[in-house]
């Protein structure tokens, strides 16, 4: 019989970045993610190895959003019968490399055939301290809102590729082989994060989901967003749309006590942690030009499957 939320064993059920249950003092998390050709990727823009790497990274990113590491995963590849064997092996090797990078193992999986597009589903399992998973719905008014890394590179790369142009390689890599922010997620959990999610569908859309789950409003400041350098060079007047409304950054959006957020922001290196807003009473997302500044018309809000 399957587990259900509230049955005493499942600590976090449907609606969050991962399901979590507790066993022998540890919290165990499981999540699954799928990539479908022509919806989530185009093979003309990336190698089969990069397709596998992206499939792994997209799934592992959900565990990063809980503040957990990843330990192992399984995968299902569905492809047409005439798919070249080397393509299948390269996709597998990409997933294996992603697992190795994250200190995990690809433990097994399945292959099936279809007359439709190639598809991959990856399920990953990780763990962390019992009772400490960071949920989507834990933000409280007064919290600071922060993000890791820089925003807009992946969506900019996609637009350039669709035009037949060559994007900066770092942006292309963000699109085709995202690196889950596992270390950053664990660090933010340990620092006392109240709520967190990964930015797979775009800052504004994912922020709206966090706000709805937390029954509060997220106020974001456009002049504080850590946009990728040179976005304005490639897309004059379009950098905010790409950074706030684009998707596939796979950075972390986190709400945590403001003093902690400021301390982390001033001390952060590498991918960085930037304070980009605050949590207020209310609902939804409000984008301002700057703190206490005027509203900015919301750009198109990310990617929706349905």
C-alpha cells in the first residue's frame, strides 16, 4: 500500500520539491524529474552526454532545494527503436558523470521504446537531519529573500541558439548542463532557511509558488537581481525579462532571517548569495525598481507545461 501525507510516516508529501519521510532519526527525501525532447531540450543544441547530465542535474536540484544531498538515483530512458546505441550510452554516461560530480551513484534503471520523442525520467534519493528539510511553504513576513548565483544566462543562451547565434559558452553550459546547488542548499539549511525552492521555471513563477505555499507576498527588487554580466549587451532592454522571467537557471531562491541573509551575502564567494527582496504580509509577487521604489511591470513569468 502506498504512503499518503498524514499517515504518520510521510513527513512531507505532495506539493513540495521532494517527498520526505523519517526513519531511524534521519530524513529521507525522494524526487523525480523528466525531460522530453522538443519540450525540455533539443538535441541540436547539445550532445547526448549533455542531455544525460541535464537530466541528472534537474532532478538533483530538487533535493538541493530541500537542503539535502543526493546519494543515488535511478533512471528511465524512453526512445525510438532506431536510436543509435552510442546515443543511449552517451546519455547514460552523462547521468553517471552527474552522479559522480554530486557524490552519488546511478544505481540502475530501465529502457523502453516509443514512437514519440525521446524522454528521460530520473529519480534521486538523498538524506539529511530529521525534521530539518527546508519546505516551500515556510517563509514568514520579515524574512529576507535571496538567490544564489546569477540569473538569465540559460534563457539568454536558448534565445541565441534559436536565432542561430553562438552564445557565451558559460551560458550554454547553464542551459544544457545545469549544476545543482547542493552545497549551497545544505549551507542555507544549516543557516536557518525558512523556505527554499530551485529556479527551474523562472524567478517570478517560482517565487509565486513559494509565496502561495507560504501564504505571504514576496517583494523583489529589480536593481538587486544578480543578472548575468553582458545580458544587456546581447539583449538591449531585455535583461530584466531574461533574469526575472526566464527559466532553467537552477539557482536557489531562499527566504531566511534578514540578519542571517545579510551575513551570508557579505561573506559569500563563488556562486554567491544575493539579497533581492523581502517577505511581506499579503499574497503573490511584487516587483519593484528598488527597495521602497515604484512597481515594475511584471515580465512574462517563466515556463508552464500546462
